[in-house]
C-alpha cells in the first residue's frame, strides 16, 4: 500500500436530486417570509414609539398654549392697559363731557344670491 503525503483521496458527494432542491427552495421561502414578518413587527414597534413621542409633544404644546392664552388675556386686560397708559405714557382719562358715544348703524343685508339686480332685500322694504 503506497500513500503519498498530502493526498487524501476523493470523497464521493451525492448528486443533488430534485428532492434536495425542493427543500432548499422551501427553506429560502421560509427565511424570506420570516424576514418580512420580523421587519413588519419592527416597523410597528418603531411607529408605536414615534406615536408615543408625538403624543407627549402634543400634550406639552397644549399645556404651553393654555399658559400663553392665560398670559395673553391678562396682558390685554383693560385695567392693565389703562395702568400702563397712565403710568408709562402719562395719559389721563377724559372728562365725562368730552366723551362721545358713537352708535353703529345697522347695515342693510347684502342682496341674496340669484335675486335680480333691481330687487330689494328684505331689510330694505
């Protein structure tokens, strides 16, 4: 028996038949479907976290809006405006005899759509 160093010989490999190819294709399909399922679940989780963050931001903005609305109404209060006018700008209230009240006139209703040009509205009759 003669053997050469480094020569192991050949190992016969079984021929890949159609049965083995079928299993490889099935395994590949299962892997691809699993990747889509896992990817979809990851996307759902990511969107859930994003929704939570946006809802938190919305609550903070609504709180800030309420605070600013209160601040704006207090800044526009007539008593405060009068105090600033008197103290900062030296304005004074006019005497009663210098006050003139102007009443608004009621304006006639605009002509109704579809009415002839010469027709009068109900308020003009």
